[in-house]
C-alpha cells in the first residue's frame, strides 16, 4: 500500500530551516575562527569532516575552546 502525503506543513519547514541554519552557522564559525587564528590542522579537519566543524563551531559559541 502506497501512502500519499501532502506538502510539508509550515511548522515542520520552519524547524528544518532553523536546524539547517544552526548547523551551517556553526560550521562556518569554525572555519572562520580557525582561519583567523592560524589553526591549520583544525581548519583542514573542520573543512573535510563536516561534523567536526559543527561541534567546534558550537564550542566556540559557548566558549568551550
């Protein structure tokens, strides 16, 4: 049985967009922070492995490192 679903509702769309924006902003924060502070190994790791950059970006936001 195939299930048909309608278009995505506004609440779900807003949630997906906010989560995506949060993740992208954390990754971009990590890239900018590493490039301005001369941390090349971490810059390469954050650029090559997306989750590393996201975790590092959130850490920078909250002063973890």
